[in-house]
């Protein structure tokens, strides 16, 4: 009986004009809120479209090649382990610049950096930066601390130029390219300076070195076989051997994965067509192409935790833009518009 009375009372309230008008006002209020939210979402979408207008769409290969994981944490720079990763890169006509990996707040590196600096390279542990810059009519090799307060010239330009530096995994030395003996060869030098040590000796040009994370090997591009190809040589010196299992084409820009198992390099398959390939250092796995759309993909460099790959991409306008390949999301995000041609990114 009590249930019936409560039901009748509820029906009576619903039938009263005051309750009906109140309910209608509540429904209109909810609909108005939804309308405002939809309008805001459309506005945000238009704003994002405006921000991305003029940028090219970059597509990965399909299916996307597998990559080992999980990824270790980002080691940070100096003592600040919570620092967000940043990219340092060369902007044509401007010089070395740096920005966060979400493409915000690009800044020009000026303080204590020589004019005309290029070829940036990051020290794996302490985060120091190496680069080359004109000095006495030659390119010389410089290093600078992570706070840009202390710079140091490592090579003497009187004995020939220096280019394409790459750090050892323990930050103690660098490998670089020099023509000081009449031909492009690889040399190593202590990070504190001193006399360079010649690593390769061959009539074919040796360039673009990459030091393995384990410290055992240096992979480089060499013409010693008649055509440019990837070779590797022991860090302490010894016989160089050609890498097996590489795709066809002219290689450039080799870089190691943080675990040292793989190399990513750009291969020129035809004029105006350069794709990125993943190569097993020991040729146990077949090479995998990371990109597929026509274009030029250059300068790959791994985020220290291995989760992302920064690179430069030739876009329709003719310049180079920075892009970020995320292995977890299997997406390639364009970071800069490419109007000023951005190349050679490194995490720093």
C-alpha cells in the first residue's frame, strides 16, 4: 500500500506545471552546455588545422616493422634526470638551434658557440655537445659543456680539417673525419684533447662514422669497395669488413640503436628517393624498410631510450623538415615546416 501511495505521489508531481517547467529548463541547460562544448571542440579542431596548414603529411611503411621494447627511461642531461628531451639541429642560414621534442620554443644556440657551427653530436652520458666550425681557414672540432659555459677546441686546423664527429659511449673520445693525410679517413681523439690517432688507412674515402653503444665497433660509409657501402672496423684498430645484409642503394647517415643490435641508415634507391632501413649488425635478420612514401629521409638519430627516432625529411616545398618517428604509436609526426630547411637533429 505504501509503494502505491509513493508511486501516485511521484506521478502527481510529474504532472504539476511547476515541475514540468523546471524539468524543461534543466533539459535546455544540458543541451546548451553540450552545444557550447561541441562549438569549443570545433574551434579547437579548426585551430589545430590552422597550425598544421602548409605542412606535408608523412606516411610510414605498412605494415610497420617491429622494434624491440620495452624502452629504458630517458637518462636526462647532467644531474637533471627529469629534464624533457630536446633536439639540437642545424637550421640553414641560421646555425645550430634547439627545441623541445614537441616542436615548441625553438631557440638559436649562440652563447659561446662559434659562428658557422654545424654537425652537432651529443655525448651519451654527460650531455656535452661536439660540433665543427670554421677556424683559420679549416673546419675544426669543438666541444662545449651542457650549460654552454665552457668551450674547447680539440683539433688544430693547421694539420687539416675535421668533420662529422661522433662520441664514444663513455664520453671519453670522439671519432671524426679528416683529410689531413690527403684523403678522407677516420681518426679518434681524446675528449680532453691531444694528438688524433688515425683509425683507417685506405685510398677509398671513409666518412660518416657511428660508434657502437658497446664501444667495440665503428660503422662508417666507405668507397673502398668501389661503390659507397657500410663497413665496420674495431675501435682499437684492425681490418675493416663490409656489412652484410644491406639493402641495395647508396648508404648514408648510419646510426646505432641504443642496444647496439641494429643500425638505421638512409639508402638512395634512385635519384630523389632515399628511404630509411633497419639493418641487423650481424645479418641474422633481413633488413626492414622504415619508410615507404616517395621522398628523401635523412639523418636518423635515436632518442636515448630507443622509443623514438628523429630525422630530416625532404618535403614538397624543397626544404628539409624535422620529423619524429614514434615506435610505440607507429606514427611519424612532422615537427618543423621546413621553410628554413632543418637538418642533422641530435637529442641534447
